[in-house]
C-alpha cells in the first residue's frame, strides 16, 4: 500500500471512530391517530385545513386527497431505491474478495525451483519458477494499491450515505405524521357526512315535491357514492401510513449495515493489508534462501544419483552378458519343440490321407447306388405302356 493511501486510511479512521460513537436514535412514531375532537389546538387547525381540501361535489378532490403526502413518500422511496443501486455493498465486497483472491493466487507448486518446466513452457520460453514468482509479486503489489484506493472510495461514499440516511429518516417520520393528519381529516369528514350531511339530504329528498324528488334522490345517490370513494381513499392512506412506518426501521438497518461495512473496510486498510504486505516480503526472502539451499541439495543429489545409477547399470549389464555366454548354440527347449511339431505334422498328413481314401470309397458306393436307382426308374416308366411314359423313357434314355 502506498504512503498516500496509508495516510488517507489513517485520516479516515477518526471519522469511523466518531461514527461508531454515535448511537442512532430511533424515535417511536405514534401509532394512534388523534381524532379532531381530541386533538389540541394546533393539530385541530391542521386537521380542519385538510378537511377543507375535500369537495364532495368534486370527485377529483376526493381521489387526490392526501396525494401530496403520498407523492413525497413516493419520492423518498425512489430515492432510497436509487441509493441502494448506487451504494450496494457488492462493489465493496468485491474489493475485499479481490484482495483475498490476489493473495491466494500464489501456487505452491510454482514456487518450487526444482519443478521441471513442461514442454509447452519450454516452447513459449516461459520464465523459471522463481522469476515468475518475482514478477507475480510485483503484480500483486500494484493490485493491492489499486484495490486499497477503491476501498477508500467506497468508504467515503458509505460515510456520506450514512449521513444522508439520517435526513431521509427524519423526512420519512415527518411524512408519517402528515399522513396521520390526512387520515384524521378524512375520518372526521366521514363522520360529518354520516351524521349530518347525508341525513339532512335524506330529509330534503322526503320533503321535496314530486316533480323535484327525482333530482334530489340523484343528488343523494351521488353524495353517498362520493362518501364511499372518500372512505376507500382514507383506507388507502392508512395502508400507506403502515408502509411508511415499516420503512423507518429499514432505514436504520441500512445505516447499521453501512457502519459495520465502513468499520470492516477501514480495519482492512489499516491493519490487514500492511500485514499481508509484510508476509509477502517475507515470502520473497524465504524463497531466495530456499533457492540457495536447493542448489546445494541438487549438487549432492546429482552425485548420489550418478553413483547409484552407475552401480545399477553395471549389475544389469553384467547379468545380461553372463547369461548370453552360458547359452548353447541351440536351446534344448527350441529343439524339443521343433521335433514335436515335425511329428505332429507327419501324423496329421497320414490322418488326412486315410480320411480322403475313406471318403472316396463312400462316394463310389453312392454313385453305384444312384445309377441303379436311375435304371430302375426308367424301366418302370417303359413298363406302364402309355404314350407319356414312352416319351419320358425315350427322353431319359436318349
């Protein structure tokens, strides 16, 4: 790790310590919605102000009731999602894993100076094992410097995000309270509609003359329909408030995770990386010592191998020569085998001749039998005395 990077990491250590010393407050939001009748003067004024936004004859005012608070909540939610995309722990985690992968990239077999190069390495002129080791160490040093700079960048971003999440928490809590005012205003408006406005409209319909009763009845239906729309809108605001309350601990959880990650990154920069660099420096020195010792050992091994190989070769050559000297011109086994094969050949020839003589005698008897059968058949054909028989006999005899 370069001196500049080390100084930056040590400078950030103070910010990390100060951050860990702060206990994140978690103010519990009020779960109960205070109705207008029980609200104090300031809250009562705010509820009344929001009730005035409702125009029962304007459907749009009912549909958009509380939309300002929901729009702010949506904006905050999108900001949180954008923050997660920009500040996901993946890149920082990848940097940490990159250091471990870089260190583990050393192969023990590659550090063995006695390892023979493969034909492919010899063909391409690859460096010797220790030369590769030295080159890899230089690459590792450069990689560690780059990774430490990336980690410092992630640490800086996380520190800023933790402070931004404090503001996000405060705004979310304010919107949570704002939704409570809208819900209280909507419920109070529903109470007024159910107990005053709609009953008054029913009375008005009953007292209207017959020719105007239809119009009054339609106004009553429209009022009741608008009342139901408002009730559904208040229900949606309650659901939104519940979701908002759930997001508050989520923000604190993200902050705590960021704090833990910042602490881990700083510990890696200040403590772990220098330790790894020290171990790498020791590995170079150890390898050089091992190379010198291996050269001495190889010289001794070569002497021993030559003595052992010469003695083994002498014994093997002597055995072969003595065995050949004691052999005769012909091996008795070869003569015996040739005699057996000759006797077997003569016996097979006699057997084949006897079998041929027997088969020829049998064939002659068979030919005589076939000739007698043919004469008997022709004689029988002539004895029948019909024209067909004479023709057959004549044809057979010709």
